C-alpha cells in the first residue's frame, strides 16, 4: 500500500459545520491525506475563516463548488462531500459525471428514489465512492467482528442496537453555547431524518457484524419533542437470514443520553456488548459462566495492531481516531483504485451499503403505517 498522502478537496465542512473539523482532523491524523482546496461554506465569511484556520491558500478556496471541481480536477485525488444530506444528490451526480472519486458523509442521500438516480450513473469499474460510517472504525468493534468470525460466540441468534440521544430535549453545550438542531434536521424526507442521521449507523453496524441484511421489519415511529411534525423516536424489530432476530432503537428525546450507542449480540456459546462511551472495552460472557472485559491491553487478536494503538492502553481511543482508522482504509482503497487494482478493503462501504440501509428504513416507514411486518427491498 502506498504511503503517499493523497490530496482532498472539501465541499462543505466549514467552521459552522457539525462534522467538517472531524473529517479534516481524521484525514490528516495518520498522514494519509491532505486537504488542499475547498468550497467550505456558502457564507463568504465562514468560507474564508475555514480556509484561514486550515491553511488553505486563497486561490484554492472557492465560493462555487462546481468551479472548484472543474479547476482542481487534475490536482486532487478525491472530493469529500460534507454538505447537509438533502444537498448530497446534486453534488454526487456532478462528481460521478466528472469521474471524480468521492468520499461522502452519511447518509449518502435522502431515500430510495435518490439512490436509484445515483445507480443510473454509478459504474463501479470507473467510479470510486466511499461513505463514512465511522463507528465500525473503532478498534474494539473490529475486534468484535474478528471474534464473531472465529466462532467464539457460536451460532449467532440475536442482535440489539440502540442510539439514544437527548438533543431535542436538551441541546448539547459546545464551547459554552447551546448547539441547536440544524434546519435540515427539523424536517422529514422520504425517509425520516432520524433514520438518515442515526439509523444508518445502526444498519451499518448490524450488516458489518452479521455480514447479512435484514429481510423483514416492523416499526413504530413516535414524536416526543416540541418539533411536532417530526419523527424523533423509532423502535424496530428485525428478521435476518438464518433465524437471526434483532431490534433497533434510535431517539433524539432520551434525556440522559449524550450518545448512547450500544451493540449487544448473542450466540449459542456467548454474547458481547460494546458501548460507545466506553470505547476501549468489549464485554464478553460465555455459556460456561465466564465473564471477560477485553481491552487493547488484553489478549486482542486484532485491536493490538499498531494502527489502533496511537497511544498505549489506559489512554482511550475516541471518535476522531475511529474516523482516522476509516480514512486510512479509504486511502488504501483509493490508492488501489487509482492504480487500477481491486479495492478489496473490508472496511470501505459505498453505494450498495447505503442503498440497503435506505431500503430498510423505507420498509420501516411502511411498517409504521401498516402496523405489520414489511419485507425489506
């Protein structure tokens, strides 16, 4: 794998963005990428301030993202799309038509109809498209995947995923200021925004760990916030192949949860639990009564790699590091793509994974209306 840093341009992600600095930091953390150009914000002052803070030259800072793509086409290796999800489709269509490699913040688009429009343009032989589902970048989530593949939990039977947050009841305080919901998050699209914002992460983690897609779902959508026309709490039951069952719960109105992402998975020989606010520990229980807490200082067979140990155990890894792990994988996949080799990276997911998640939540919307099980897809 090449260690040469690749050049990125950002569309969106300015200082007023929820995710821009995370992507900028993660891309640079292991010297795999460097951001060299951007159209960071429609607001001229935010655009200029972002460029100043990140050391982007004035002549590489654009007010029009299309002009940036056209001018920088030969100077960049990929474009990172960081605009709000409702604006993704327009940018993705333009970039695919120009054959520019793309790294896109989740959710890829707002629903199945938009995904179908991308499929009309997308050719995996000439296009590179990676979607950033960063939670599978955590070292102990990858260790859990390794444990499952080794059969240590036996035959899998159940998976339960949840992502409760309190943002619509108690906005998070960032740098002394309340962080109110962005305007685009206060309306629902063909798929409820909570599913685009939180649900796609839960879908990705279930698909990543189980290596299969759900076949049926039933769902209940609810509203518990002052935003009365918005779905802000979703409960789902799931059926997977091989008699595996599951559930998902996501909420923006669960007081006491900053980000309560949790995965529990059960097999015939044991079970495992991973909680995002304690990311360096994986809880394991076995049918002979043993209980283990595995961390990076323990008998890890995967998470002990140097790339997951930028600092020694006892100094927990976190959100940006998980993003950086993903960017390292994208670097490998993009380098292979540019060299004409197969992408072949198990941690890089694109249009197919995104569409499967959108199909799941489209089925959940139907199930909420029909009050019965609905097929996915």
